[in-house]
């Protein structure tokens, strides 16, 4: 795909937002190749995502950011500009279950997900071999029950060294401390193996089986200090019935988990997700 600048912007809804942005880009000679808009009537907030052909502008991303910031300053709100010419970096955190990691690495190897996986960090070594087979460094960090603070400090050091655009908790069975949740706000994505807000916490398939549900699902969400309560990015479900055991549910659920996480990660890396409060708009 040709290089693009991706503009995301959210602000209080008001007259003239679209005209302001469109006039700015037209005056700069920018060619808009994709544009999406949404207004939330409950919060009175306006959202937009626009892709501009990079070669249609006579200046680079940094100057575009400076000019755009001045243009929309009076509108309030928040904005970002992504340059698709800059490689996106990802760090993946894992434990023992590998289905989500296998899926991401497979998509990267196939060129379907065009990112650099800078490192995989695990609190067990089970997934070291598959990671290294893809030419990616694997870091094992031991998590003693009585000293998880030191372990998370090491994880933080490894993650920060890569300066990733996304930190993916691919069935990482450790709860991030509040300080890391705060530092990684808007970058840490988790896959939870239930259709949130149902069955929060550990062993959701066991909870679902006891409840006799007919649908199980998975949820990709941003990580916050409140367990499994961050802004939801993507969800999907699969049907189960009275004859399915817990292992059956786990097996079926893994397929949903992989797809939901890959969608959420892709949308995040493409700057398609705008967060407002504890809700997301995916454009």
C-alpha cells in the first residue's frame, strides 16, 4: 500500500469540524483516500479517522502534525497522526498456552500482519522454541510468588527497550500492576477468554459450563488496573450446547480467541480505535 498519513481526532461535537479539517487538507493539497465519522449522542463527542496520501503533500509528517495541531486547537479534544511509512513494533507477553502466539507469528510470517515483533516475553519457557524458530528473541522472566514486583520490573525493562506501539498479552496469565497499566495505557491489549462483562477473572470456561450458556466468546480489550474491565476493542462468539464439556469449550474458544485478538491488534496498529472514557469507537 502506498504511504499514508492516518489522522484520528476526537472532540466535543460542534458545527464546522468536518469543514475545518477538509479545508485544511484541501489547502495543503492533501488527497483524502479514506474517511470515517461518528458522533456519540450520549457523550456529545465527535470522532473521525482520515487517511491522506503522503505523496499528495509537499511536507512530511512532523510538519503535518504541527500544522494540524494549530488548526484544530480551538476545537479541543485529542488527535494523533500515524505515518504508515514508519514500521510498527510489537512485544508479546505469554505464559504456557500458545494458540494466540502461534496465530500472530503465522500472520506476521505470511505477510498478513506487517509488523516487527521485537520480542516475546514469557513467565515460562514453553513457547521459547516456536518464538526463536521465527527469528524473534525470547526472554524468560521468572515470577516467584513472593517477589512479582522484581519480575514485573524486568518485564518493564525489556518492553521499554523495544519501545513498542503495542504490548500484547497473548494469554499471559499474570495481572499487570497498576503502575504498568498506567504507563502502557492505550498500548497494552489483552485477550480474555469470555464475552465480557460475563465471567470475569480465572477459568471463565468453567464458569460458563456451570451456568449452562449456549454461547461462549472472547474479548480483546485495553488493559486497565481494574481486572478485565478496560475499553473493549473486539468481541466474537461461538455456539455451544449441553453436550459440550469444559475441554470442548476450551477447544472451541481458542479459535475465537485467535481471531478476536488478531482483529484487535490490526485495528490498533492501523489507528482505527479511538478511546473515549471506557468505550471505543472503531473506524
